[in-house]
C-alpha cells in the first residue's frame, strides 16, 4: 500500500465520515 497525499486524503475523508456517523 502506498501512503501518498491522495491516499491520506481518502483516509481523512473516511475518518471524518466515520466520526460524523
């Protein structure tokens, strides 16, 4: 798995969605 800025962006979005469940 490559952790690039794009990957981190998706990760942050995913985390925000989970936190705003």
